[in-house]
């Protein structure tokens, strides 16, 4: 439950912070992405902000209800869960070894091609994702949650180092700050918080754990700050952008999804027939030609150009695009559905990292946006379990 | 439990391959040509854009009435913009009639247009009078040339490379007995 609690806690803190900022925060007229979105959704930034605030409040209430349900489900589930020791047993058998190495080999090809393309191709600053890069970005987005799950499962330093190297390679290439953030948060900060909490009664270890946690939080903040500053400078085409722009960039990034969720509702109200539904979203994830999903359509509406990208219209945007029912109902039931699937599968294999990341990502982009990837990731883990059960144990195991 | 030597060797090879490509990325000094962004508008209610060998699909972005072409080229110019317009015009299908396809009776075309009709019937891409794509159907708007961003040392890529090399060193270190 550590990772699921971390994901739900993160979403609650994020939504609560957004409510606070939208209610009593800075003048949003200075944030270009928000102004751009409000220009389309109308009538002005003030009116647009009011709607964004009501969306943020609704989403906050929904996710708090989901967190309470998660605790209830957790207490009802009395099965003893093998939290990952099985993985190191599996990694000692030929079947799972072949699967893991095949996965890493495939990822190696993707990373090599992406690095080679990036190294020989300096694009204009205005281009966030070059058209030729998007398949690599998608494949990396499919792989990194799985890598993080493998990283969390294994207790062998060698496997941890290998998975960490691949994770770092993906983070370095990803155009999304959220990838680095999720890796740092779920891969380092959340486990350290849990460890510090478990050591709270031990006087010496308590301070050591707290110091490690503070170091990690500081390093994560520096990494995110650096990434944001570099992006602000690059997209502005101006190397003199000051660190003050950093806070502005982060606030803008934090609040823009609520405005994009509102934009989805406005677009649906104006042209319901032209809005992609969940089938289009799933089809576009499998790269069916000519199909765009809701978030891609909204992105194209806002940022016309050759650069590819997606908005984050949240579960609210997804709900209004697919149903005439009260959208906050979906904001409650979609994460709950993920939790129910997690608990149902927990008897076979616990995949808390995958589902925690799915909770976080779906809160931003919608459930159908992440569902195809989650199915493939869970499928791989189940295959790993099946091959572990089918493989004979190694005849000779070298003790560590 | 330590990893078998074979697994270490394969993992090491994969890490090495990624490290080499990361090194290429971090040190990549090759200068890219500028990007030419061309903007055209068309009538999506009447016309559809067909696939064309002259237009790479990955360089094309169509949204509503707008067509944008992104091409990296050292020859970005007005001439290239005009050539793109011609290629797009050829790729547009704005609906047609049997008459426009040269399937009408000869006496309906007029003697001056009959040679064109004959060429059309032989399969040449010829536009008959009265069947032209008008400015309402398609028109070029503007183009701009974007210079590539100056290359910078990406700290995250450098850190990723260091993490990779540490992992590689761990994998290649002989297993303890």
C-alpha cells in the first residue's frame, strides 16, 4: 500500500494546493498557458478561473473519497502479500531472465535510436517534441513505469543499478518533467518516507533516516528546478531567463490542467460531435493512423504547429467528453476501478508501483489515456509470474 | 544471490550500447539545418488531402483549415514554399465530376480544350478549365525559417551517462566467491 498511499497523498496535496492557489493565489493573467487556454474557452481569465476552481474542488472531494475507500479495501484484504521477494527468486530462473533481458534489449534499441536522433538533430527551441521523436517517447513512456516496478521489486543491488541506469536514460530523453518527477517521487522519496516512518522509534536510525529523506527531497527539488529553468530558457529562446521564472513555470504547470479540463467541457458544449471519445483515445494509443485522442485534439487547438503533444485535461475532461453524467462521478469511479483491479490481482502478484503511477497519470490525463499502457505493463508482469512458476529452479545458485 | 556470468555479460552489453548512444547525444556537435515552417489553408469541407510521394507524412500537420509543413532544409526559400504549394495542390482532392475527369462527350469541351482532354484521358495530371482548385479551396499563407537551438550541455543526460557507467562497472565487476 506504500506506493498507492503515496500516489493518493500526492494527488490530494496537489489538488488541495491548486484549490488554494486558485482561490487566493497570484494574478493568473501573467501565465501565458492559462491565458492562451482562457482565450479559447472564454470569456476571460477571471471567469475561466472560477470554473477551474470549482473543478479543482470537485476533484479534491472525489480523490479524498477514493483514498478512504482504498483504506477500507486494504483493511478488508487480509491476504499476506509477498512484496517483491518473489522477483529475486524469479530473476534466478531462466524463463524470467529471458523475459527481463528481452525487455531491456528492446528498450536499449529504443534508447539508442532516440539518442542517435537527438544527438544529430538540434531542433528549433519552439519544437517541444519533434514529429519523428514521438514514437520513441511513447515507447519510453510505456516502459519506465515497468522499469520502476522492477526497480522496486528487486533487492539485488546489481539489478537495481541496471534498472536505475535505464530509468535515468529514459528521464534524460523525456520531454516531460512529470516523468522525472514521478521517478524521483515514487522511486526515492516515497520509500524513504516509509523507511523514516518505520525508524521513528529508533533514536539513532531516526535521525539518519530523516537526514537521508531531507537530502533526497532537496536533490529532487534541485533536479526539478533545474529542468524547469532549462525549459523556460529554451522555450523562451532566451538564456537570461532568471530563476524567478522558475516558480512561475511550476505554478503555471500545476494550474494549467484545471483550465484544460474546463476547456474540454467548453469544446464538448460547442462541438460535441467533433470531440474524440474513449475509443479514439485507446485507438490513438495503439497508433492507429489518423486517429487523435481528446488531449491531442485540445493540444492542437491551443498550440498550432508541427510540434506534437497532449494537454492534461484530467478525469474531468475525459468524463465530459464521454458521458453526459455528472463528471465528478467518473473522477471518483475511475481511480476506484484501478484500486479494485490492483486488489483483485494482488493474490497473484502485487504491482503497487504500476498502479500508483497509473493513479497519478490518470488523474492528470484520464483513465483511457493510460489504460492501454497499463494493460501491457500488467500483462508483462503476469507473464513474468507465469514463467517463474513454469521455470525449474536453477540447479546451482551462487550465494551472495 | 549473484547474477550468472551470462546474464551479467548481456546486461553489460546492453548498458554499453545505451552508454555509447548517450555519449553521442551529449557530445553531438553536428549542426542541423534550419526548419522551414510553411502555412497553407484549405477547405476541409470540400477537399481531402491525399497521400503524396512529394510530401513526407511526418512533416505534415493538418488541423481544421490549416495545413503546416515542417521541413528541415538548408534551402529554405520562397521558391521552396511555392514548390510545396504546388505539391499540396496536386495532393488535394476537392471532389470531381466525370466531366472533369475527361469522361464527357467531346463536343462539350470545346475544340481548344480537346488536346487537354486527350492528355487527361491518357492519365496525365491535367486540370481542365472550370475544374480548377480555387483560392477558396486552397491557398498558401506564409512561411518562416526557424534556426536550430544552440546546443547546450544537458546536465540530465550527463548524469544519466554517469549512472549508466556506474551500473556498467558493477555489472562487469567479477562476482564475489
